[in-house]
């Protein structure tokens, strides 16, 4: 570090920098121009000895200086946080040798805060081919980096929630549903005349309670519950239901109900309030059909047929809320215990109102897009990775003189002028390889009557999850005055 140059800090006195043995090339201020002052990113021009020869206000702010002129003449080591230039020596040497560099770095700002930056070192030449210095360009990406980190944390949290919800769902369908049926069957034995049978039924119900307690532990419901002693009274059946309700309430957002062969509610989970607006006690004993929109009650026949076949079925319909409005729900019903004599069904109900609205909006948007695609005054087409026309609008047919069916039976290569085909294919290959996402060029199609048609072609792509190209999106605009073929 040059002892005669101290790091500028915007306050206090600063020693005058030593004379630069390699002064900046003449006219450097004219080269950078006033546009440099308007850039939000920090920009410094440093010479071959890594001394600052020009800077913009953003760079001065980053370095803790009052004005850009305070940085001129200082070595880059003096301006950067301690150790940064040591870490970046490799990038600097590469840039001074003529190879542009780009990388990310975590820095401390003058106030001691952590900032993330995207840096680029770009060589510049004052005359001839010799590198005169490096343009240091730094963009603050702290907000982006922090946002990405937050999104990763949220994604990990959602993944954990999904795993727990999946576990709860499996516990519900694979364990709790069969236990419902077993408990209902055992409840009939609690009235048996033989005390031995009643005691055995009570013992079995107690065992069910133990299983449900284990489920509660797995699902991390830590609230202690008093043990219920085995007996020959019906209170044990109620304990099983209460514990089951606790598990459902804590882990399953959907409404779960048990309905008898007449469609009356026999058991209702606490989530009924959030799904339907009704409290469980308001639904118990009520016939389910009374809450279904009159126009949708025909779906009950589907549910009854599925119950008769002992199979699960899903239906969608409108459910009446206490205020008289209706919400769309989806029911999945299946026999509670296929071999039980009670003919009960367990029904999972989910509010799908927003999904139905979204489906309607998407259908309307799709129809609107299709109309816009068809009526567009410019040519619009979807093209497969192999060049086949997948969809074309009437404007493409008019431009090329072919019918839409003729185009769909061909490729864009078939009707591209031979002199323009290689450039088109080269640009297309760059998109396929991931080097670019779009391109623009002027080119010629061969009209069906043989003459060349000049167009402005704009091509973008839609990629699959594995980044391969799903299809290309092409906009084709006819050009009245024939230009030279060019691409960007």
C-alpha cells in the first residue's frame, strides 16, 4: 500500500496522492462521459498499476468518499475492504491480460453492514491493442441474494409441512379410517348380554385408544391426556372419538365426516367451521343432501352407487353455508368398513371454490389468447424443436401464400430462402444449447408462387423443466423494403 495515499472516508483530512507514474490516457473524462454519473452501479476505471483514474458517484458512496474525485489517484487496494483485492488478484491479472471477468463477492460497507455484489473486471484499451487498465463494475445484489435465501428457507419449510401433511393423510386413510369401522362394530358389542363379551369389547376399545395415542405422539401432539381405564361402559367409545378428533383437528385441514346409509351426519371433525361455516354440533344428525345445491343433488346417485360397489368416488358440488351462500367443494367418499354391517361412509370434503374460479379464469384467458392469436395482424406460430409448424395463425398463411394445413404438414426449413437458412439454424441451435433464450433476424421465406418474401422474425422459446426446448414462439412481420439479412 502506498504510504502517501490514505483511504478516503468523506470526513477529516486526507493526504494528497503521490503523482501517478502512469497518468491516465488523455481524454478519459471524455470517454466515460456524463452518463457515468447517472449509473446506479459503482463504476471505476483503474490503470495498469491499479490506480483509480475515474469513478462515478455510486463508487464514491461505496468507498465512503464524499465525491468521485476523492478516489482518483488512489490504489484499488486503498479503496476496497481489507483483503478483497488479495482474494481478487487472480481476476485482476486475467482482466489485465485481456480476459473479462465476472464473479460475486460478499463485502462490508462503510457502516459495517454485509453487502453482496456482482463484480465484473473488463479490460479497456486506450490505443492499439495493449490493455491500458480495467473497468471495475459493481452491482449491489444484496436484496436479490437475501430474497433467494428467504425463498430457500420458505421452500424448506413448505417441504417439511408437506411431509407432515402427507404423514397425517396416510395416518388418516390407512389407520384412522379402519379404526372408525372397528369402533362402530365394537360399540354394538358393548350392549351384549354376556359380561365377558362386553369386557372383551371394552378391552379392544382400550387398545384402539392406545393406537390413537401412538398416532398422536408420531404427529407430535404433545398435550397430555389422562389414561382412560378399561371398562364395560360406552364412555370408551367416546374417548376414542375425542382423541381421533384432536388428531384430525391438528393435522387435517379438510372436513372429515361419517355418514350413515340415509346420508345423515354421524360424526363431524372440528374443521367443519373453516370448510363449511357450520359447527360440528350444527351438522350432527342432519341429512347431508339438505346442504347441497338443488341443481347438484343428482351427484348423490353417483355416491350411492359407489357405496353399493364398496368403492371410493370423488364428486364436486355446491355446499350451502349458514348465510345462504354456496361454496364449491369436492367430496371423496369411501366405505368406512367394507365388511361392517353399519353401511357407513367416511367423507373427506375440501373447499375448491378458488380452484373453480381459477379454472374458469384460465379457460376464459385461453379463449382470449386463442382469439388474439388467430386475429393478430402479424404472423404468429408455435414451432417444434425439429422445425415443424405446430400452430400457425392466418397471417402466416397469408405471408407465405400457403394454407394453414399446408404449413402444418411442413417445416420452416422447407420454406426458408436457402441463403438465409444457415444463419437461422445457427441462431436456433444457440437457443437449443442454452446460450441464448431468443433471437431476432431479417430473413426471406419463399412464397408458394416462388418469389422471396422479406420478414422480421422474432423467436423465443418455452423450455421443459429439464431446460430442453418444448417449442419455439415465432412472430413474423412482413417488411416492405427488402433489407440485407441480419441477426441480433
